[in-house]
């Protein structure tokens, strides 16, 4: 027992432990700084992007493309990491809160909310010129033709069914 405590095995475990603590504290401190010193905005999720070079639990890291009005009233786009590889809790067309500091942005919300923000029609309609109204850009119930799962898909978009891994396209047309 004394040989273990004198440094043989204990030192690598302590070193790994300290590294894990630092890795966990750094993002929390960054978030706290953004909340204290940054500018907070509400925006709409308009698309998803993935980073194939980073995997979390076997899935590529997910980024949300968010459109918002900046402090000068201009439409701005930003890509923010969700910190995971899952779209769960982040629905297209819904609202998230972001913070901006020194040209860098982070996601504040831990999930999207179905709330309206001032000018949201302009934000979303200028992004997707094929739609005639904001309602056409909201996800709607659509059944997977392969396994019957109920999925939420925006018209014209394709998603991968989480149950059978088939690609499903919402083929409903704009009225």
C-alpha cells in the first residue's frame, strides 16, 4: 500500500484528475465571462451543421446556425456549438439565446423554445426564400415510411430517422 502512495501509481492518477478538473472548469469560466461581459441576443435556429472532425458519443459535434438582430438592428448569422452531437431539444425555427463577446458567440440556452421574437418573420423568411409564410418553416408531424415512427420535419427537408436509420424527406408542398 505504501508503494502505491509513494508515487508509483498515484502520481498518474492525480495528474489525470487535475487535468479533468481544469478541462471542466475552463468552459464554465468562459460561459460566466460571456454572461457577465457579453451582449445577449435571442435568435432563430435556421439550420444545423456538423463538424465531422469532432465526435461526441459517436456522433459529429452539432452546430446551430442562428439568425438574430444585432445591436444595430442588422440581421446577423452565427454558428454556435451545442456541445453535443444531438439535435434533441433544438428544433428548427425555434428560439435560442446566444451571447457575443469580442466577435465570438456561445449558446446560452440548453434547449430551444417555441416563443416568438420581434421580427422573427423577417429573420426566417430572408433565410428561406421558398417559403411564403413563417408557418411553412415550422417542423410538422411526418411518419417514417419504413418503420412508422412519428418525426418532426420541416417541409422539403430530409432527416435521418433515429429508429431505423432511413433518410426521410417531408414531400409536402407549399400551398
